[in-house]
């Protein structure tokens, strides 16, 4: 027995074109499967990550479970926050000396945005590395995931499908920002994403006999969804001479569909975020805040049955934080980030009314995509250290306070930033 690796079939599943086996047939097949020996299945090369999820889980469920898990994974990886485009160094000509003098006492936030721009002709190059280990899916431990079950009067007819997933992602985000004018910055962020996955799934009967066992391991690497960014400050707050007071800015961030949707490194759509940014303060403490709407060009959909779809579309994002000057070369940071992916994306068990099969089946449960959006609340402490000249080292930890999609506890982030 082998797994089909057709990429076209995967696309059809996501759009609901493929018709799934009726529930009654699934119940009959699983309930009548012989428990005398375990059917062991090992994945073959050439499968995408979503196809791997499908082959591990769909034979254990009456619904398209693999597509549901794939959607949750793609949404999480493709909406992870990048480091900010805000400038670490801001300079102004000092009329008393005729030299450029630094006007900002802090080095800017890490994940929220500041209204401060880099300045005309300035170039900022940077990169960050983050490593995320996922532990839960909609509140359920990924190591003990129930995929589907059949309750029957006879233990020989009962079935329970479970999965044990170990999954992590590593992202290198390479960024560049140019100050086009004193109040306008444009930039780009290129994420390089690597997903490591090890998974097993098992179907057992009511007596605990293993009927089907599948296992796989793989690594899926490549470019994610590239971001093109523009920030324009249209209000500058007044402040004493040679002090940078912040202001109000508009931020536009377009994510391009450059990531592979089949391997869950992208969403396959255009996303455009438009939001407002405010920052202020001329002393040692500088608050900042952002909010806006992320418009998606299309719905991101997966099937839940032969004729039904669940879709996610659009996102609301907001952030607030503070920069604290610890020393002239060290800035302490604390950001709070909020995200709300609308309409769909969560995964959960549903109860199906079992068709009459004459084998004593009373109920069936299947893991599917739900029409409930995903909400995230992230706390991000960190610091920026001036290593030498205009080179900054950034250290952060993204701590998940709430995430009812694909969940991770803590994501460490390290970055370098150079202003030229």
C-alpha cells in the first residue's frame, strides 16, 4: 500500500471538488476492518506537507481531517509576526556643531511599530531567526490528538483513531528598509521557512487491537510569503531641539503569495494590511501603539464534507508597547500583540449521526475545520543592544498568552540590524 502524491488531487480537496466517501460507507469500512493484524503504512517521498496530513489522518476519520490540520498550520506559520521596520538610529544635523547628532534615545520597538522613520537616504539591513515548537491544536495536545471515533455496542466494531505529531518551524527573515524621504520609508521582508514534522497515527478497536499504523518524518523548506512595506509619517509631534518626539503614521504591509500553499509555508493569496501608528515621548520611556485591518484577496477554504466548506478570510491586528532607555547602548522593550483571523481556522471534534449499518454503531466523531476564527494574544519582552557603531543586536521571546489555533508556548527570536 502506498500514498498517492498527486498535487492536483491535493488542490481539489482544498476547494471541495473531490467528493468524499459517504459517512455510512466509512463507518462500515472501519467497523468491519479485520483486527487480526496491524496494517502498517509508511509515507513515500514526494508528498507535500498537507498531503502527509491527509494520508495520516483521513483514513481514521469520516471527514477531511488532514485538510483541517493543514489550514490551521498554514494560518499559524503565515501570520507569525515579523520584526519591525522602525529605525534603530535617527540622526539630525546639529546647527551648533554642523555634525549629525542622534536624536532618539532608544533604538525602536521590535515587533510593534513606531511612527519614527529612518530619514531620507538611510538604509537599514537586518535579519532575524526564530524557532517555534508547536504543542497544541485548538487546546488539544498534539502528542495525543483524537482524529475520529466510532462507538458501538460491540468492542470489535468500535474504533478510535489517534495521532502523535511533533512539529516545529524555523524562520529566517531577511529585511531591508530605505528612507525615501524624511517621512517615508519603504522596505521588504523575505522569510525563509523550514518546517520539521514527525507523525504517527493509529486506528484501534474497542479491545485495544491496532488495525492500522502509519508513520512519517520529513522537512519542508523554502520561501514564505514575502512582505512589501511602506510607512508614511504625516504628523510629527513638537519637542525640544534635537529630540525625536514621534508622531502619527500610516503603515501598509502587502504579503505576496510566494510561499508554497501545499507545504503550508503560505496562504496562496494577496494580503494587504493598512493601519495607523502612534508613538511619543522624549525621555527615557517611549510608548507606541498600532491597529489596522488585514484584507485578504480571497478566502482560504478547506472542505468539511462532500458539499461543505469552511473558510478563513481577513485579519484584525493591534499592538501596544513601550521602549525604555536602560543605558545609552541598551533599550528594554515590552510589546503586546493581538490578532484575530476571522470566520474559520479552528479545529475540533464534531458528532456525526451514524448511518444505519446493521453493526450496532451508535455514534461517530470526526476532527474537522470549524467556522470559528482564531484569536491570538502575544507578550513580547526583549532588548536591543548597540554592539558597535550602528549595529544592533535584538533578543526577544514571543510568549503565547492565547492562541486557539496551532499553539506554541515560547518562541525565541534573535536578530541583527545595521543602519547605513
